[in-house]
C-alpha cells in the first residue's frame, strides 16, 4: 500500500475518533480519502484489521460506555450523545462488544480505575472479543 | 547514610520517529515552544533534540524513520508503515491548562485527534497528531486548584 494512501486512511480513522458524535458515513469518509467506498472499505480493513464502520461503532460504544459508567446518563441519552440514531442497533452493537446490555452495564458498579493513558485505556476497555481473560480482569470486566 | 546507586535515576532522553525533520521541528519548536538543544547532521543521519520549557535536561530526539540504526530495509518499511498508519507509541505531556493549550495548537493548524475531555481517571486531556503521524496527548490533572 502506498504511503499516501496509508496517511489518508489514518486521517479517516482519526476523523472517526474525533467526530464520532457527528453523523459520519462511510461514503463521505471514502470521498475525503479520495477513494471509492468499496476501495476505501477494503484498504481500511487491510490496514487496520477492521472495517471503517466497525471502527466507528466501536469508538461510539467506547464513549457510550464511558458515559454510562457515571450512572447519571440514560441509555438513550448515551446512544444519542455518541452519534447513534437507532437505539436498537446501538444496543445490539453494545451488547456484542461489551458482553452485557447497555442497561446492565449502566447498573453495574464501576470501581475507581487505575490511571491509564486514554490510548491504552481505549484498548483496555475495548472487548472486541479478542482480549485474554487476564486483560479483562485488569479492566474490571468479568470474563 | 548510604544512597542507593539507583536513587539518582531520571529519564534523560526519549525518541520519536519522524518522516521529515524540518516539518517536525517547526511543529515542536514553533507551535509547542520547545527548544532545539542539539541538531547534528552526519551524512543521512540527523540527531535533532528538543526540550520542553520545564524539563530542559530531558531531550526528545527526533529520528528519521528511513535511517533507523541497524535496521534492514524491510524493518524501515515496516516502521514507516506504522508511522503513516498512526500506530507508533504516543508521547504524553502534562500542562496546567489543557483548554488553552488546545486552542493554541488548533490556531496553529494542529491536527486534532481529541478535543479536551474529562477522563474518569482524574485528568482532562486532548490529543493531536504531530506532522509525522505520532500521537501526542496533553494532560491536565483534574485535582489541580
């Protein structure tokens, strides 16, 4: 893959991380990366081992989980706050990633976490199904 | 009193890989206000170090991704790919006023990764990409007065 393409993919990924709460869609991101949607989808997956949509939704779920940890935000408000417009698809994606429904996650006690840099914390709180049991225990998430 | 031989240890040097020294230097020096402490060129190799205002003894050395000592062409290509993809290790700074710092870097054209945000573990932080693709994070402790 050419370096210029990699940099465009990085910028698209950064844009999702930055503007996840906005109504982003893959065709618009592809256009900004100067690629067709199909090409963008394939290149992104090759570079980052996940599709653009998966990355965006994972980012949204991470931020929603952070909001729900406070306990004073409703599931609907958290869903809307992170840019999801459908509560149904938000809940099913949340459950698939986190292993519990948003309501269950919100109701659970969240102890004080260690001081983890966000870039690492993002990984630690990103149960995309590939983490080991010990990593889940460190993150305070039951296996 | 006996002093442990390890008691005086401190971090003296850390490294960032960049694809273009001049662009990176302009960002660290002109936008972040760092001081260039060393700039030595030997053929294709360039040792360029900068220091933050509060830690003049701690050198942040910019290394060229293409000329990493002891690496094979395949290694260089791999590292360049990681840098371009934004997957190199980040550098994390602390500051007194993360919102003011954020506005300053944005005004200078910095590439925003994350707007200032309270984190549940006690910091308010923001993040940028440096021109080479490294993630830079800026923390402000929330328990400061």
